[in-house]
C-alpha cells in the first residue's frame, strides 16, 4: 500500500512540475505630468530599469524635453535627468526614433527651418552608464525653400540592430523625376556609405513606399505605383552605396501590403499581408480598412515568393483589413507573425447638442491574427486573436498588444478583457498568470488595472518582465517573475 501511495505522489509531483506560475508585484502609484506624456521602459535588468517620458504630438516649436529616470529592483525612483532635442533657428526637432543598443539610447529627430533653408536629421546619444547625453550630430541634411515643399525622411533599423538607414525624399518639383538621398550608419554613428539617385518616377508630394535595411547593409525600398487603381503594382528598389537595382515584387493575385524585413537563420526575408486584387480596388481612406486576403513569405536572396496563403474558409477574416505587422518571432524552423487591423480617424468634438471646433482622435485596433509559417514558407496555422476595439485621444495607450516568446511559448499582453491579460499560444504546459491587483484610491477596493502594451519589456537571461499598468489617472510599474 505504501508503494502505491508513493508512486501516486511521485506522479502528481511530476505532473504539477509542468505547471508554470507567473507572479506580479507592483510599485507605488504615480501620476503623469501631462495626459499627453508617453512613457517607455529601457535597459531592463535584474537590478532595475530606466524610463523615458516625453510629450506626444505637441505644437510647441521652441522646446521638446526628454525626461529619463532610473529605477532600482524594487521599482523605486533614483537619479533623473532632462535634456532637450536640438533646435534649428527657433524650431525644436521632432522625435522620430529611439534606438536602444547595449547601454545607450540613440535619439533621432528631424527639424526644418525656412530661414536656414535646411531640413536636418539629428542624433543625440544617451549613455546609461554615466547618465550623460552627447552633443548633437547632424546625420543628414538637404536644402529647402519653403515648408510646403520640404521633403521628408524615413528611418529603418537592421534586424540585428547593427546599423540604421536614412532615406530622404527630396522636395517636390513639378515635371521632374523623384530624387532620393540615402545614408547608412553603424550604431557608433560612423557613416558606412551614402548614395544619391534620380529615380524613374515622377516627383510628388508624397509616396507609397516602405524602407528596409538588411543586416548586410543593403537598403530596400518597396515602392507602390498607382496604389488605388486596378493597375496597382509594387517594385523593390535595392541600394548598396554604388548603384541601384529594380525588380518586380507584385504579380497577378499578389499585391503586397504591410510587411516587415526579418532574418531567418541568416537569410533576409520579407513577411506580411497581401491583397489578391480580385474583389475590389483598395480604397483611399476607407472607413472599414483596406482589403487583406492572406499572408506571405518572400525570400530576398532568391527573389522568390516562397509562401502565399489566403485566409482559410474556417477563419472569420471579414474584419482582417488594413493589417499591420505588430511583431515577428523566428524560433528554429518556425516563424510567428502577428498582425492587427489599425485605423486612425478624427471627428469634431461633441459638446452638448453642438459640435465644437476641437477634434477627437479615434484609434481602431483589431481584429488580429497569428500566422505560423515554417521557414520554407509552408503555412502551419492561422490563429485568430482579438476583435476590434476603438480608443479616443490619449486612451490609445491601452490599445494594441505586445508579444514575448517566454518559456517556449508565445505570450500576448493585452487589455482584451478590459484589464491586463496574458494569453498564451503554442505551449502545452498548464500555467497561471497572477495579474496585479491594485487599490487605486484611499479606502477603495482592489481592481485589476490595464496594461500599457508598448511598455512590456523582457529581461534577457532572467525570468523577469517589466511593464506599466494604468487605472484612471494613476499608473504603476510592475515586475513579473516565474
């Protein structure tokens, strides 16, 4: 009898050993300095993290402040510093990109000034070790005559985070061909190469194109011609500092839409969503979103579409429109691409029975889907995620979701149930997510807050994740461990 009991207990112990528990602790609450403040977590480690916050979409031309604060492993604030983005004349730069690499942040910002007749892209580097910011370095510049014809910049980062590219579309000129300038830098801000080209397309005020940078340093531009016509087609333009190569990307039944460049075990590939061009012409500023008919995988080395898969009949894909690639993870022979509908709109604010001149900004996130390919392009599964949700103005920070591959499973952090939820996919073991419970106000009751999805950060080589949660006007830092 004792042997039977011992065996039973051993089996139970082995069975329960496969259960995974994710626990969360939270900090004291804090309030934003402004409802337009955006918070991000950087340099996550077992010993703490650093936050960056700044105002979003402000019209102040004379100052743009970046505020950084260090927090310890107990999520208590320590040293803080503030610096301003550089000016050109009286105009302050607009933040375009923050690149985190090792122990530094590279702040890339743009500014134009009619009096100076320049449109510049700037770089400032923050060292997290000594908490200092470098002097501004102008990485790219071109001449302008007026703000209505000022051209624009795009930035791309290589998948291995070793370098970044800047492309400048020169100011619009009637009856001329499109002109571009390209710069590629390493993460020490050393110029690797630059190139100027006149393309075989008419100059315009805007273009339907995306910029990508391969680990090798080759720059790709996906350029769509006649985007809203039946004649829609997409070209891939390849730049290497010496010349340009152009080749067809779209084909019958395949019109690439939103996509990302990924490294698949050393091979550069593009993955994303496509429109088959059969049912309807893609509409300009569609309130419902533009059509997507499936997912694809494209091998850049062989210039071959190795995977093209339309939505399964078993899948309710009626709301899979204007899909954006939220994240792509490559694990061994598996590729996990997560896409989500994204729409942006505005309307005049309602005040009682009248309409004011102020605008409300509306952000639609979802429906969403997980696409699982193998590295040869074979489809393994389509997995629907969340239905559509709309957020107004600053509430957009609760929209969308964040993904991490933890403990051999894909984890999705969202507010799908109107509070923080961690959903798991492609994992067999049982698990428990102990969500944070907060008492937001004195003498109040406990509640589960919302997660701010873009703040979710994993600590590499540790079983630890940091993120920020929110309830009404109060916020908390959180540390999840397992």
